[in-house]
C-alpha cells in the first residue's frame, strides 16, 4: 500500500513531465472505484497542468480547473505507456498529455499532417488499480481542500511547532501507539511499513497505549518521523507489493528497513547483547514488527 514516501516518489518522478502539459482524461472502464469525481471527467480537457502537490498519501494534479486528487488506495499505481503499447489490465483511467497548444490554434492545426504530428506528441499515463480502493476526486483548489480536510500535518514536512499538539493528543489516547501513527488525522502519510520502523527507531513497543507514554517517549517518536519518511522518498519508496515509480522502477527502500517483514531475524540493534529477534504482532488485522529486547 503506497504511503507518503511512495506517493512523494511518484510526485517527484511525474512533476517534470506533467507540469506545463495539457491534460485530457479518459475513463476506460465503467467499474466504480472507492473515490469518484463529482462531475463527468471522461474525455474532458482539463487545460494546463500547473503543478503537482501532495499531502499525506494524496497526490494532487493542479490543472487550470479543477484540481484532481489521486488516491492510490491499496494497490494504485501510475504508469507511463507509449501510444503504440496496449493498455495494461486494470487501467481504469488514462491521462492523455500533450504539449500546451495556443488558445487560438492556427489554420495549420486543422491539417491532417498536423493532427498526426499531434498524435505522435501525445503521451499516456495509466492509473492502474486492481483492487479499486483508490480513485480520482475533483476539487476546487488544493489549498481549500487541504483546509477543509481533517488530515493532520504532512509527515515529510513535519515541523517542531506541530509537536506539542501531537504529544497532547497521543498522551490522552487509550489507543495503541501503532494505531495513533496510522491515524491520518494525527499526522498524514504514515502507513504500516513506516509505523513499525518509526517505533523501532524510537525504542517504543507498538502495543503501548498512548496514555502510558511519557512526554520524552512521544518526542522520540515525533523526531523519527520526518527523517524516516524523507529518506524513504529519496530511495523511491518501498516496493514490497505493487509500488513502482511511473517509469516502472522499483523503490529501493526495502534495503534500508530494520524490522518490517524481518520477523525471525536477529535484532540489528541489541541481538549481540540480548540475543533477541524481531517478532511479529497482529494489531487490528495488520502486522507490526518489533524487537522485544529493545522496544518497551
Ligand atoms: Zn532489539
């Protein structure tokens, strides 16, 4: 499931190729997805793409009007395709891009040769999502949507001034610290992989209820979030399941994980001293990974 760093890796890869291009959307299937646009977007010309933004796990393509929010859900990816290549399976939407044309095209653009040239200049980006937990939404503007959403601050841009409020919420909660980390309204962008990694680095056991943590422990957790997520985005994210960058490249961050899916391995931090191993714990139907020797 793509988390903040995976979506950021996708944003970084797409931005130079999308910004300034003219965008039209094609809906390829009638299958409903979890997120649906309010208005009909099939074959709609959305004008020039101004910029690509991200908050948490949401990728925003800011067009002349409207702004599109891409939610990748459990299995969503965006993949480039050459015009001559067949459309991949489960590509529910296709983004058709072409160089921005002037408002009043010259007579020559009606010429057939010009049309052919235009077709050759088109590029395609497929939104592939086999499980359909993702989708596209249309909103008036990125900043208005962000203001009215309940999402917490973005983990990759987390600032120290945000700490006191996050600590307060955490220390009042009876939920497990793992559940708090996954709560997008607390901080946006953390999912199952990075929650385990952050808690390992902070020496905190994933099952601890928030209201048993000291202020110092909360602070240790918060200090790990931004560096952990930013480093993962620099490695193009983690590719355990479906994540790939739009050019089809796998992320390299799985080589830098300490505990996620490493149950049975010796703890990289304390095994010499305590002979301890990474363990797996089921929390709310999802796996957490931790070391019983050095996470309390
Ligand atoms: Zn350990």
